[in-house]
């Protein structure tokens, strides 16, 4: 553990079939005015909406609703929520949904009382210190993937600027205060959403794993989370109602990006940077975009971090090194990753995600260039996009 760190995670988790039993005790800690944020109709068709509204009514809350949050939440929706919070003097924002709903809720809570241009002066500059009032957020999770239920991150798309920007607020201010995680709430997800969420989790783990050459405890934990996710994903693909599989997927997600596995780690996050701009232009499912970009990106990167890619093949995919040199081991690990993506039955090319060829140079040019073992050029990003077009 060569990189010094300080760590605190303030989110309280209620996990399992009885997790909703804790909602009343959590609501009792906040004032009467609640902004409930959710997506479209899924929580109503599943009955969760009525359940939550019943709990809010019993708790004596005055509820205002913000619905229709997109799978890539927009800056316009953040501003709509900001206006509601300011008008209502909201005491709590309750996010009921997946990572997009939670991301949007955190953005609203953090932005509502900023005095100034919210995008240019606050959102786009990632301030390390926030001095204005932040509205607390609680979550009821219905889709796994982002770990937004236990981290301070938020990803928002500014549609006018064609920028999808990730923002990590100070954890002590902007982590959800509480999160209710019942794996049964994920049973009704369509296959694409489930599979996309699974690969989003896996990508988070790889982004933290593929950097550095030290012998870091976090890398062993990342390998364990990857192995657990592979096993649980395969079980859920066989039976989407397998509670143990869905619960393991949910906890893999939460653990995967609540900062614990990143401690003392150099990280990459280039795959996410490319996908963010792909999403800004297409609005595609996040995990599906990550899956397509990952294979050509890691084929580009592995010579610069050969030792780690060999370890990935050996420790995550259990590939036998006998008869293989390091390059062949690394390539075998990437092929195993491609096979896992095929098992998830995610879209096979960028065209299926709504991309057109004339978008590719724009996406490549606007992508934020960072990296772990190497930083790609705009030309290399374009080659990655063309390889999965």
C-alpha cells in the first residue's frame, strides 16, 4: 500500500429482503418536506411506488415528485429538481431507482443552493470544498451497477454542450445518508438493463485494477470481487430470480465503487471517459457502451501494463500459463473478457447503440484523455471507436 490515504464512508446500508422495514426510522430523522425522484413507470408497475408513498404518508411527509429521469440524466433535469428544492425548501431528496436516478438526486442536492452559474462555476470544475448547503439524499435501489448508492459520484449529461461529465463530490457531504438495498427489487429489470449493469460493475473493477505494478491489497480485493461477479452473473443469466445471485451482484456493485477497493491505488478510467462521450451523443445504456469499448482499449493498453494483464488472466480467469508467454497470457485474458461479454448478450457494435460513423470523430475529439498505463491520443480513441463500430 504505497499511496497514503484517509477514508470515511458515511452511508448507512440496509441490505436484504427486510431492508424496507428501515425506511420509517430513516425518514424520522428528517423534516417534513421530501422530493421523491424516480424514473418512468417501472416502480409503479412493480408496486414499489405505492409502498414508498405509503411509508412517506405514514411518516407525515409533504411529498413533491420529480419523475421521468432518463437513463443518462440530463442537466436540464438537474435544474428542474433544483427549482423544486428551492421552492419547497426540501429537507430530504429520496431517490427511488437505479444509478441514474441517484446520480441526478445527488446533483440536485449538491447544486440547489449554489449561488452562481451551476454548470460553469460549480459542476464543471469539480471543487474539492463545498461551502454552501447540501440537501441530504436517501436511496431505494432498483438497479445495480453504478454503486451510486454508496459513493459521492454523479454523472450528468449536458445535452446542449454534448458533454457527459462525472463529478465526485466530497463524500462527507454528498454520499447518500442511507440506502435501502433489496435484491428482489431488481427482479423486474429487462435483460439489457441487468446485463448492462453487470458490465458496468465489472468495468468499475477493471478501471481500478489496470494501473500500477505494486503488490497492493486492493488488487487482491478487486480480483475477488471480479470472480464473485462472474459467478453471480452466470447464475442470474440462468435464473434471473435467483436471490443469492442477484444479492451477490448487488453487493459486488456497491463494494466495487464505494472507494474501499480503490484505496492506495493508481487508476485508469479511460474506458469510462470514452463511453461518457459516446453516451452524450447517443444516450446509450452505459454498461453496453463500456463493454464494446473495453476490448479494443485493453488490446491497445496491455503491452504497457503486461504484468497486470498476465495476473488478470491467471487470477481472475484461471487461465493456465503453461505453454504461453506473457503476451499470450495477456491476450488470453482479454479474450476471456470478450467471452464474458458475449455471455451477457450485450449489443455487438456501436451501430446497435445508435452511433453513426460521422459521430466518431466528434466523440474522439471531445473525450477527456487520461489513463493508467498510457494516455491515448485522439487518433487512438478514434481507432478504438472504429474497431467496435
